[in-house]
C-alpha cells in the first residue's frame, strides 16, 4: 500500500480498544502491514499458509482478518470506501440504483448435484453466482 493510499485508508479503520482507554494489550503488528498481507492473499489467490515471509506469520494475519470479518468490520470498511469513492465522483454516498449480474461457473463432476445445475442459455453445467453493483460498478452485494 502506498503512502497516499494509506493516508486515505487510515482514518477509515476502527480504533483499537487499547487506544481508546478501554484496556487490553496493544496489537503486535501494524494495521498497514496486516492489510497489505490480506490484500496480497486476495490479489494472488494463494493459501494462507503460503504467505511470503515478508509479512507477519500467516496465522496472525488470518486471526486479524477473521476477527474483523466476524465483527462486520470488513463489510463496514468496504462500505466506507465505496461511499468515499462515490462522493469523490460527485455522486450521492448511497446508491439509488443497482445492477444485478450473474456468472455461470463450470462445476467439476466431483461437485454434488444438489449444489449445481444447468444454465440453458450458456450451456454450462455448474453453479451460478450473482453480484449487485451500483452505477459506477462498485460492489453492493
């Protein structure tokens, strides 16, 4: 993450409890380093255990990600960034319209019949996934 990106992201992050005087122990790793590690996993699609040695240990990064995900902070962080991008584009922070798109993904024979089907339009035997985006193409759900 560049310094310019970090300057935008940092104010959007939740403040740890120990910094607000609620007690607890300071975290062992910087949030910037942890976010870089999570971004690396998402970008490269690697397994957690295959994380390069440049990042903190994989189990610490995974615990960080899991804690944020379980408390809804990943979704909240995403929504804050989306609102900021929309405001910078001169739009209302909350979208008034959405576009639903679907994608058919081929499923191998090892995937159970109960979780796959046949897309007659694309002639694909597999699974279908859906995404909802706003008019700027930013993910809503």
